[in-house]
């Protein structure tokens, strides 16, 4: 039986997350050339995104590579999470909350170790959707097709019945390659219209051949 499903990204969609320049400020604070902190920690960020390193290990590596004491490490991590969490997209969150009786709902997010606990405390996304799939918990990031496949499996839905919403075009294209419909998030109004069309049965919007068969 067909079961419509809407799956959303978090950062840049459910959360408003403009760049804050926090790493640039740490370069200045530590007297490092521009971009140095980011380069020194690049592999740590990548490991954290797929759960290959623990939160404790992240802090240890940050301290060792930048020469920070424990207080400075916590200050840097607070800056990281301030940008990561951003602020809630209240209008979209309220709209999605109103969909719970109409379709299946999920989240698929590229993430970082510790994200579930902090986002649950800040935004209660666990009460908004049925399944939250974080890259640091499944070991792969979008646009890896396995991320979309695992999300569909956890929600027990067919990919063709899913609408995926993301603010990054490469992830939107990957979702389509995985058999989903997909929408590039640019603003709330367009997203509301695309979700409404999906729930009304407009499964063909991403697929002109399917549209022709249905007319």
C-alpha cells in the first residue's frame, strides 16, 4: 500500500545556519595564518561526521592540535555548536508538525558526534518525526546513496513514495538517483507548495515520463 513520506534535512532547512566565522576568529586568537585551524582539524571533523571518533576524542584532538587547554577547548566547541545548531526555522517546523496525521515523516542529516543529544534538547526533533537518521550514527554521509536507502528502510517506505528536502543540490540529485522525489530548499513558501503537491499525489513533478503515464 502506498504511503507518502516527507524526509527533511536539518541544517539549512529545519535550522537556519548562517556561517558565523568562528574558525576564522580562532585563527586570529591563536595568531595562526588564515585557515590553519580548519586544516589542522579537517580529518577530525570528517571522522566526527561518520562516527569514527568519540566526543571525548574530538576534544582531545582539538586541544592537542591547536595547543589549547581544557577551558579553551570547551570554548571552541561551544562556537562550533552555536553555528551548527543555528536557530529554528519556526515556520517550517510548525508546518511539518501539522503533517503528522497525513504522511510518514523522517529526517536525514549529515551530522557530527553529539548532534542528537543537543538537537533533541534544543528543538525536540525526535517529537517532530518518526525517524532521525544521522550520518555519525550510520557511518555514511549524503550524497552516498546508502544514506537514502537506510532512511527508507528505517521508515519502512518505498523510495518512490518519498519527497526529500535539502538545501544542497548534490544531495537533492543523489536522492533522485536513489529513486526519491526531491526538492531543493530555498524558502519556506516554495517548500510548502512542493510538499502539498507531493501529498496530493503529484509524484510526477520530478519525472516527466511518469507524468505522461498518469495523464
